């Protein structure tokens, strides 16, 4: 087992966990947000399992996945826009927990039948 690769993988997973948890729990202003804990488990437990399998079976693949840098400008744009979308989704989920249901229905016209 490559200790440098293992520590790099652990650091990436922990930093991702901390960032996503902060995006969920800070807007919620509570750690008693069961759905956020459930989401973190569903997201990160399989990620840890996949990383462990890659570490054991194919360390080269794990290294490639950890150092994934997009070179095409179109892909960089897609990744940046996706990051903004996820950021907004996590923050709005926390705000919904904190303040109750956020309703945007007043922004859309719904005809009565």
C-alpha cells in the first residue's frame, strides 16, 4: 500500500465531507438535521468503499481519479456550473430546514382548471 496515495485519498474525502457538511449544517444552524446526516452517509460511505477497493485492486486508477484535472475549456465550464448548482442546492436545503419550507410557487402562474 502506498502511504502517500492513501493519505492523499483520506485528505480528499475528509475535506469533501467537511465542505458538504458545512454547506448543509451552517445554513440549517443545527446539527439535529437528520436528512443531512443521512445524505452524508449515503454519499460518503460508498465513496470510502470504492476508494478502499481501488486502493487494494488498482492504485493507479485511484491515483488517476484523485488527480483528475480537466484540460478542455468546455469541461471546465460544465464543472464550474455544476459546482454552483450543488452549492445552491446544499445551501437551500439547509435554509429550508432552518426556516421551514421555501416556496417559489408565487413566481409561477398556475391556471385553475
